[in-house]
C-alpha cells in the first residue's frame, strides 16, 4: 500500500532513512535515521520543513499527497519519498470551496469544526480542522459524535483549546499539533463554552435553568465561580458565551444570556453585576439594536466608545442573522449600534461566530443547520471588510454540514507551510 514504510539507502556513508505517515494525524510524515537533523518535504508549490534529532516529524501537509523529502543528516543528504494518509471517509465527505483571494503574505489559516447535525443537540462525523487559505485541510482531530456545539480556539503558538457542548460532557482540552492531549479538565460537567484566561480556563456549565461560570487552573483548582444566585439582578437563564477583559486572575466577565436577551458585565471576584445591557436594562439596548440570541460575544478596540462589543446575532425571533458591533458608554448609560453585516437569505438560529481581524475586517462563521433552518443559506466562513465587501469566502457542504465557530490564527508554530509562513 502506498502509505507503507519506505526505506531508502543513501550512497556511501549516508545512513538509511525510514519515512512513513504519522500514526494518527493524516497530515504528517515521520522520518527516522541515526544522525538525522532536518527534513523539507515538497509537493508542487507546497513545502514544509522541520528539525529534530534522529526523528523529524513534518506536520501540516496535505492529505493523500506524495512528498519527496530532502533530508539532512550528520553524514550527508538524501531524498526520500512517501505519501500522507488519505482523509478519513467521514471527513473527506465534506466539500470545501474557496472563492475570492486571501493575501499570500498572511497565513490566515482557519480553525473550525466541521459537523453534520442530525437532530437538536445531536451530531455525527464531527472534526476540529485547520484550513489553509485555499481550503485544504492541514490538521484534523475527530471530536465526539453526539453533540452539535464544540467550542474551540487557538491556544498559544502550537496548541488548540476545545470543549463545550449542548448536552454532553466534553472535557476542556488543549491539543497539540500531533493531536495529543496536552492538558485536560475532566470533571466540569456539561460546559456550553470554554475560554482560555490567564493560567487556566473559564468554563460555562450548561444548566436547564440559571447559569454557573467557573474559572479553573489546569491543575483543576477552582479560582472563582459566578452563578445566577449570587446577585438578585442576575436572570435565571443560561449563558452561552463569555469574554474576559482586564488582567488575570479576575478581570471583568462579559456574558450573553440568550433567552433573556441581555448581556451582563460582571465582577467575577465579588460575583456581582456591574451593569447589564438589553431591553429595559441599566443600559437600554432595544429596537433595531436588541439582542436576539447572541453567540460569541467579544470585546474589540474602538475609538468612539469606552467599550465596543462584537457578537454574532442569530436573530432567532427576528428570522434573519447578522454580525454586530455595539459601542457602549457605561458612565453615560448608553449604547450605539456602530456596524452590522448580513446577507440576504442568511438565517441560523443557534450557530455562528464572529472575530475581529487586523485592519477592521471581520471573520464570520456563518453557521447553518438543516435541522434548525432548512431554507437558509448553506454554511460559509466569510471575511468582511469595513465597507461590507467580502474578499474571501469558504463554502462548506453538503447542506447538512455545519460549523459552530471559526477562528483565524497564525499557524506558523503549529502546522507551518513555507508558502504562507516563509522558510524557517
């Protein structure tokens, strides 16, 4: 078979180099030889290099692709060749089409999850993947097949953070580029959201009524917790996304309470409400600016207001979805709708994300689910300029395919490619 071990014997003193696909991920080649120092694998315009001692793992390659690898050893150089594993059949069944252009001087890889939603709270064939600007899958990890919402984010230069879910207890995990679990928080129950913060992780426990938000160190020690019972001004409804601002270990907690149509700004150390936003709240946000099932609330820099919130507004009651930036002045008790983006026919009542990029662009994970909104546009990830134009779009199929979150990240410490990251 084409992915069996290949042995190439060099001339003269050059040692035998053994090369094969990695044992688990689909996107790496492992080279072994006494005195091996470095390898660079090239296929067409794709080249990836790595260094090591006797064993070199070249990661972030394309799946099912033959790569001649130039190998440097203490005794000389040799070229070997092998083919990466094909994608698993379930992952290969997704279609990924890219339109527009992504600047070649930026890596612009996308970390997202691909999932087929089969019912409310149930899913199959779910993977966390890293996509290059042309839509090629450069890294993947299979995720539990029983829940539709897995949150994930880049974590430092060479790891990803994943966890969360609607009804299933999914541990908060840090995964390396090799797919290994670097750290894990197991006994945190069903967590709708996970967020890296300081030396640990914020976990939003899923509850039928009310909310509980906790911060743990990676050793499992609880730093602080906030529940809907801590302050009489808190609504008894569940929180589905959070953001932290300020300095660890406490900072300020911002939480979206979807069913109540409110965003809470909380002092987590005292477990009290600083102020809230929404219809009839301390800062009234109603009318055209009203929250309608907010996902992925975040804080972005802006010049016009002391605080600017960026979030994905599903429009569950309104019937159409959008991304929103809201300017907030807590001292004046006011909020202003600053910028929105929507497309005709775009509606997904339960999924979606938005991320601020350099230069004022947004990356929107336009979620879609045949279960939730069968007549809506299919799943896409779009890059949007401040003027509303879309220079880059990634469409995902088939129609039952969905994503929960999409994040642009610098892959050069994770799964580097010379085309996007430059030579090492």
